[in-house]
C-alpha cells in the first residue's frame, strides 16, 4: 500500500475517534430499492466517556432503583482508562511535552507528528500498518461496547453443508448458522452477517440475508420434497420476532439534518 493511502486510512480512524463523523447506511425498502442515508455520530472517545457516567449506559446489572442506576459503568470506565493510557503512550512516542488531559488531543497531536515522520520516510509501511490496525481495534472495541451486536441462531441447517449444530470458537455448542446483527442500531440489515461455524460460509448484509433465506428454502424443498415442513423456515428468526424473513424489509430511518 502506498504511504498516502495509508495516511488516509489512518486519518479516517483518528477522525472516527476524535471528531463528529458520518456513516453511510444503505436502506432497502419492500420493493428492494436502495437508498443511501447518512447518520451523524459523536467522536467515539466522547461517546465512551459519556457512557461511563450515563445511567442509560448501565446495562441489566444497573437496572433497579433509580439511585442505583446512576452509578458509574465500571466496564466502560476501565476501557476508557485503558484507551486513554494507550493514547498517552502513543503521544509520548512523538513528543517530549507533557500529554494533554483529554485523549482526543493526544491522538490528534500524535497524528500530526506521525504524519510528518511518515512523509519524510522515517517510518516504514509496516509500522504505519501496525498503527492502523491498533487504532481500528480501539475504535471497534468502543463500538462494540456502545452497541453490542444482536446474536441470532438460525434453526434451519446450513444450506451449504447441512450441519445443524456445532461448537463455536468460544466452545459453545449451538446451531450451526449464527447471525450477528446491528439491526437495532442501524435499523437496517446493512451491518448483518450470517456465518456457518462448520463450513465458514458467510452471508452479508440485506442482500446476503435474502440469499440465505433463498438457499434454505431451496435446500428444504430438496430435502422434504414430499413433506410439508414449512415450520423450520417460518421459525427461521424465532429468537427475534421483529424480523419477518419472508420479506426482509426494514423501517425507513429518520435522518438527522
Ligand atoms: Zn455450513
């Protein structure tokens, strides 16, 4: 990868962490036509900082008396402290001055200085790639904390390898086809990924969900040509009854101007 492409990629993740940014979401309507929608997000570091003190951020454990709900989210605090520490370290790699109190400032100042080093060829592409990976990891960990994906299990066997159950990477025995979705957050199937933990087949986004649905239907027809076994398909998303798989469609999202 060329240096300038790398710097662009690096700047993108620095921006996501430190600045108000927009993301694009493709919404599909019932007719299958697509529409691009932009959503504005606060800087990820700011969102994590706010989560630490927000009662909304506390999960099931925090639900209880109102006075108890206003506690600090300990997990978010630990994550925030750890990330802040990493960014101070990063800053100290390029500056002898005292770090700033806010992690956003440390990261942006680091980026400016690091870019200068990259442009004067003092840094190898490998080192830049490592920084990109690291910062993308930081951003992803915050996004996961803010919006953990919904996990669904498909009751039908995998249409590609016919496996019904298997043990996943975490050692959990479960249905073979697992869906990770951010439908609640994005109100679309754009950030949805189905995966067979046996044969590693992957179906992505709304299009992929339609394809998976089609493959399962087709496989079922072959397998139960003389049986009326629609039930499996009907219960495809039984753990998440808001998704009607017969016509995967999503409500229109409201844009913020
Ligand atoms: Zn499979």
